[in-house]
């Protein structure tokens, strides 16, 4: 059997495997994702203008000046060529300038905080068009979507009308995560106590995959959702379906929903308690907690002085699961002092003993955490000497 035929037969199974790849990034359905794809292709093309000639000439020189080629010129004293120097330095310089200009312009044009100016390459955005506002909350391990204008909320399902700008407001109720719909736009991080933004538009009707693009624990791989691009009538029907099949979402209902779960099914909420998203963003959805914007207002007014000692307990946030006896399945020994949920203990690691006089959520007496005097970890004592505390203990390690 000829070698070429044998080589082709060997490569055929590889092409079969590649046929199952989803090239959604190269075939997007939203204008922002399409422009990001064009940026990737343009940047790759500019870089290939250098890479391909370098590889080609490297192979050519290796072949031409091989030891067995006696016809090639042999000049061991050659050391300089002005023509080659100009070519070697000028071509990459021009490409770097072009790539830098392209990146600079695209970075500002595709800024996720920047409102849209067009629906696609052929249609500018009409003045006065009101975008669809969606408030996104990353939970362990599910996505919660608020539609403030429609007064509804959903879990692990998102919908938007085609050719209508979408204004996403994104935060997290837990660790840092990343909101990503490849067919719509690039990924945007979701962080607790912070709000990031994304402006995008879907141009084609269909059902698209949404996912978490930042590892956030044991349920990360199942933290997916469906994004439905619908015509206006279909979107109105979807909203009516959510209102008819859903149930009210109260603050207590959110607190229950916030608990870590995996493989969470789609849920609908017909109404949402006023101010719930703002409470999640300001980390005060749990009853009794002080909102961040309230604390920032106190600080902006000069602080509360000695009276701020009473605010300390209301600002503790990371220990709530430990105090309630609820933890994410992935919690391990770490700084918590509790046994791992896994059957296998890491070699050489034993659970830390818990001192009997240390209460959950409180710091040991030797930690240098003097609330009455506002003396932080490792801060100097009143007499000017260093505090007797050991290494500073991060708040996240005090959930014993």
C-alpha cells in the first residue's frame, strides 16, 4: 500500500474527532462576540505575517546550507548585511505598531461598560432605545437572574429578545466567578461586594450555552445555564410563563436559595422582594447584617468612633455557613480546623484542635484584634511596641 494512502487512512479518525468540536467562538450570534472574533482573527493574521516567513526561511536555510550541499556558498567570515538588518527589524516593527493600534482601538470600542452604539455592522442603534436590564448573581453553584423591569427572577435560565440591547449588572454572593455566554460576548468576572457590567445584544434567535468560566469549587463544572434568544413575542410569552409558574422570592427565600447546591434545576420567581439585588450586592441579604453602602456612608461622614464596636458583629459575613452548620461540600481542613468532607485525609494533615475558649466567629485573645481600641492585626500597642499577637489571622480563617 502506498505511503500516502496509509497516511490518509491514519489521519481520517482524527478528522472525525475534530468534527465534534463546537466552534461557537468563531461562529457567534451576537455583535459583540462577532467583533471579538474579528479581533482574534486580525491579531492572529498579523502575527502570522512574521511567524510563517520565519518558519519557511528557517527550513529553507537548513535545507540549502546543509553539509551535503556542496553547491551552496561557504563564507565563514560573513557577519553583516544591511538589507537583512532592515528587513529583520522593520517588518516586525510595522506589525507591532499595527497590532498595538488595533488592540488600543478595540479595547475601548469593546469596553464591556460602554453602552452599545449599534445592533450589528449594518444597523446603528436607534436613539432612545431602552435596554433590557438583567441583574446577575453568582451563587454556589447556580446562577440567579433578576429582571427588575419585569419584576421576575429565574435560576439557571436566561432569555432576551433579539436585536434588543442587554445591560447586565453582575455580582457574586460567594467567591469570585465568571459569567460567560460564548455566543453573546466575552466573559466578565463576578465578585462579592462589587458590581461589574456588560452590554451586549443577541442577533439570532436560538438557545445558547452559558457557563461559569472561573473555578469556584466542587460544583463548578455543573454551573451551567441556557440562554434563549427570542423574538419580542416569544420573550413576552416567556415572561408570562415565569409569572404564571413561578412563586414569590422573598429575602428568606433568597437566603435558602443561597445555600450551596449542585445540579440545581431551573426555577421561576413571579415576584421579587423590593431591594433584594441591592442587598445581595451590599452583602446584607442575611438578616441582621450591615450593608456595605451603609458602612461606607458612616466612614465618609468621619466614622462612628468608639461606637463602631457595635457594628463589628453585623459586618461578619464569611462565617455564616459555619455558624449555621451549613458548608459547601468542597470545604476541607484548611484554616477552619474541621475535618475534611472527603473520606481520604491528605497525608500528614490532621484536623486542628479547637481551643475550648474560642467561640465560632471570634478571634483568639492573642491575635492582636482589639476591637475596643481599634487595634488591627499586628498593629502597634498603645505603648509603641509591637503587639504580642502571632501572625495575622485572616477573617476567613476565623470560622472555627
